C-alpha cells in the first residue's frame, strides 16, 4: 500500500511520519501539499495521513482552517469512498473539525503543553501497554455522553491512556480526556485519529518501536469495517 502525508503550513511532524513509514516500515510515501487536490495516484487500499504540528498556526482553533484546505476536500472524498485516513495529534484535530470523526479536542486539563512518554492500550495491544510520546496543548478528547456511549458500543475507541501495567486509571490520563480516550475510529473503520505520536516510536535507534505495533495494526494489517461487512455477507 501507498501512503500520502499531507503537508500544511505549520506541520512539523510530516517528515517524522515520512521517515517512520518509509525507512522503518519500508512503505512507499508521497508527500502532498495542502494547496493541491489530486489523489488519483491512490486507491482505497492506500492511506492518507494528516500529521502533527500547528496547521495554519492553529489560528482560530486547532485544525479549523486546515479543514477547508483544497487537499482536505479531496481527503474527505477519499475517506467517504472507503480509503484509509489517519490523523495524528493536529491531524486528529483536523479530522474532528472536518466531521470525519465525532467529538472535539479541548485544552489539556492542566492548561499546559505536555511533551512526554505515556502509555496506551488498544488495537494491536489489548492486554499490553505501549509506550508512545505525546506533545500537545489541546489533546483532551471530549464528546457528549450519547456519542461516547455509541463509540464504546461500536468498538470505535481504539486507544485509551493507561499506566505501564495496562491499567486504565485516572492518574494515567495526561490531559483529562473523557474516559481516558486517546484515539478513536469512525463507524466504517477506515478513519482513525489519535493524540499520541506512533511515528516517534518506530526506530531502533530511539530504543522504542512500540509505534510499529500501532501503525501495522491500524493501517497495514486491519481490514476496514466496510471490508469486514462485505466479507461477512460473502461468507454467510
């Protein structure tokens, strides 16, 4: 599969993502400028990534301006056709602003920027705590109770903050996210958003490759919800 990494003015994790996918995971990567619209080189078997950073300087609201960029209009169409889309940190904020994912990302509960290693568990590691870096000031996931209940009922919560033993407890929540939510997916299982940075944990040189588990599980090994549904019908 191919990966497209969107570059917004203010992106600062786009090359980190390119390096992780290209050099650590041996995937083909194409960089996509925010003013372009062409995604014809990708099929729905491929993946578009919205990286971390401060798109358009985070003016107005995190991700609010990026949501209206020419490339994002194409990304929205790509996602609606079943193509995989991953948003990391600022990319997660953009996906929520674009209504490809429900909820919002609010300022951290302590009102401070947080940059450190934390632990999460979920897809690819249901019983294992993964050490992944975070770096955000507005990473507190919030949605109303009805949306949260629906996310949980549909298994759309893909990662939760936990301690190093895998216990999902309030003290392991770095930003005050509702129900310790660190990442979610859409109902069709092809759009993913998360605040932690898996691309910063894929290199042997850094002594941590837990991010490979996330990227492999979410993007390269997992079937989308639409594909699972089709398979279920075919096998019925």
